[in-house]
């Protein structure tokens, strides 16, 4: 796979020299990275680096929120039985935990229900509504699902149940006829921030409930550790309220007294007090919570997060650890099979997209594998498997191609579908698989352009090695404050070069898959040297040796990170791509001949 290096453009290039003096002569590379994040003044820089709860919006601004909050307040006052209806991913599991635990602590006899991935499928189902009736509930609070559940909402009404939907997925033209429908993406919703996860919408409901009760919201903010896990794991845009919640969530996670989270971290050999970034959540905590819903049942994750007994929590956490290991082994087998099938499809026909089907694939992991296939072939991909009498699937897309809209073009061959710009789920009759393959390929063909077919690495700025300095220098001190990172606020990528390869580059890891080397300024014999690590880039060793043999400088794109080894912390570059330096080539003008592999999927941890 070949990558193009593209320097991200500024609408106003003059903002950097204007802003630098206002920020105490911050290095140009960091100033440019800030400007790319809509920071164009001292005041907006202060807001970016010092986001706080004062930046949060009034939850009662959300459409239907006053009605929903009053209904929950009524349930608390009357100690009504409430069923919390969740989803089987991390967002749904944490949302379920937050709402269930809050209601119980307020004296409500609350229980929860999460659909079985295989028996019920995604979203609201009649079995869950029947469960609410059996348990004597008068109110259902649906979290991270429900926005397209028209039939289920009507069924709940027929059963005499009030239904509050808390969702963040894209609604269709009409909304379910529920007691209240909370979704910032509603066309008629005036709420200023549209990108909350499902747990965030549920959090806002509890916050609004406390306001209408004239009760302290501290009882709600006690769940910031769980909300932070949801935000990081659901890969929602990291700006606005999500950035505030994520910053406070990381802080809360480091000091959490939640027994279940502590046990989960211990099983994963993770010291929660050291968690500084969203990456630790995405690669360590999230996959273990997800493993319950993928390999068994998501209630196991919620049971753990609600557990108050340390011994029981250790047992539950050990079970999730085992499930996660099984999931990883299954991932590898199915990825191998899917890769071979994808290669056959690409060889046999001109394909803009991939629709891969095997009735024996595990439904719980095909979404993860679909992400891997996209990384490998850079084509929008649907992975399908049989589930009972129907076929279910997960879709993943590439940058610039809205997969939800593409599936809308195929709606007549699908039984059900839903999702986001870059990820979606669906079900269909097995007889329609071949038709879906043709129709989906046509839908993608209408949306794709030659530019979209070559993946790009978007570069924030050029920076010199001397400017980066060391772990105690200003550049790193400021760069750390750019976090928490995620969509809409990615870790800044810098272009560095020309450089010379310093010392002896080598591959590392048990199979030599990774690359370790150092770089120094090309024209300075005694210039500063900085270590570089390239995960999955062992095949680039020959390029570095060619650089040394021919005395040709290199250039690279990388992020800056710290590495702690035996108590000593130093800065290092995390490689995104490297190539031989060509003084006549500028960023964006020519594709790289080698490409760093995309970041690992969150569930690979």
C-alpha cells in the first residue's frame, strides 16, 4: 500500500505568525497544529488547553429532555421499577452501568437488560420489552439504541410501558413514537453538541433529572470514569463536551474506587494510576469489556462493573480476560480466511468494495476483522456471516466515503441496517448476498474518486529535531496538553527531514516485525539524535540501509511520544512512514514508495 503525505492546509496561513507572539513565541510547528484545531487566538488557546465543566451545555436544551427528566424524576419519587435497556458494546455496557447504578442508589428498584447478539440482534427487541413487563417495570430507558425502533416503541406502548430512548445514531425521516426520544442528531434538536456517545446522552439525562429534582449533580459526575471509557472506546469526535468529559474521565479513572474496574485492570496487568491517554483505554480496557458481548454475553461486563465484592470482581474479571484471549485467537483465524477471500474477489473482478461472506464466521468478531481488511486492501468492506435464518454483517469504510449513505442505496435488499459514516451493521436474507455484493460495489463506485483510492497521511507541520528537544523541554510539555486525542483531535503528525540514519538500524520483536533506529540532522555531524520506533515496519530496514550505503538522507512523518525504560523517560518518534529524501519533492506532490501500516484496531490489545 502506498501513502501520500499531505500537509494539512490552513484557511488563513497568516494565523501562525499572528498567534505565535500571543502564545509566548510557541514553536511554529505547535502553533500551526493548534490553528488546524481551530485555535486562532489567546482566548481560544486557553479554552483548548483549559477545558472545564463550565464549557458543558445545559442538558435541558436537548429536544424532549425536559419531558424525559421529569419522567425519571417521577420514577425516583415513586420508587417505580425501571428497566435499563443497553447495548452489547463498550458504550452500551458503560451506559447501562451508569444508569442502573445511579437509579439504585436513588432508591429505584432498577434492573437491566442487554440483548443477545445472536438471539436478539442489535437494538430494542420484543423479548426485552416482555422482560420489562415480567419484572413489573413501568419505564424503560433505552441507551445507545432505539432511534429506528418504530415497531418496538409501538409494542412497548401497547404493553403500557413508557419508553425513553437515549441514542446518538443517525435517525431516519421519522422518529419512534416513544415517551421521549433523546438524540442530538435529531433534525429538530437544538442541543449545540451533536457528537456525544450513547453513554453521554444517558449521562445528560441523569444530569437533567437532578436539575429538575433540585438535587446535586455530583452524584452523576461520579461516573466520569465510566463515561471516559465510553467516549474513548466508541471513537467519537474528541472536541467540545467529549473533550471535557474525556479529560475529567482520565483523571477519575486514575483514582477510581470502582471495584470492578480495579479488578479488570489487575487482570490486564494495568496500573490505573498511570493511565494518561485514550490509547490505554482503547487498547486495554475497551477490548476486555467488548469481549463479553462478542464471545458470550454483555451482561458479564455490566455485572463486573457493578460488582462491589472484590473476590467476586476478581473472578468476573478473570472470565473477561479469558474471553478476550479467545477473541484474539478467533480474530487471527478469520482474518486469514477473509484475506484469502478478498484476494480472490480482487483478482476476479474490478472491485471498488469488498463484500465477504462465510456462514461459519463468528458474528462477534467480524466487525474487528472488517477493520483489518480495510487497512490491508483500502476498500470499503462488508463482512457477513449466518445467524440463524438470516445473514448479519458489519461494514467499515475508508476516509471520505460515507458507508451509511452507501447502504441506503441498498436498502431494498437489506432487512435492517444502521450506523455511522465509517461503520455500520446490517441483516439480510442469505439469498440477497450476491445482490448486495453487486449493489454495494455500485454504490461505492458512485462515491469514490481516484484521490480517495490512495490513503493519505495528513501532516500538521514540519519540525526540526532540535526544536523537539527532550522530555524536559517546552515542545513536549506543550504537546502533551493537546490531548486527549481522538477523531477531530488526532495526535499531531510532523514531517522531519532531511535526516541521516544514526547508528545501526535494526528490527526488533520476536518475529522482527518492528523497526528501531535513530535519526539526526543530515548536515550536522554533532546534531541532536532522536530514537524512532516503527511498529510493523520491519520491512523498511532495507530502505534505511540503502540510505546509509548511498549516503542519501531520509525524511519521515511521525508522532512524538515518550518512552520509559527502567525508570528513565526519553522522547521518541513513532513512525508513520519513511522515504529517501528528494529535495525537489514537497509534501503532497508525490506518493511515498513505502507505507507505514495503519494504527492497530482497538480490539487487538
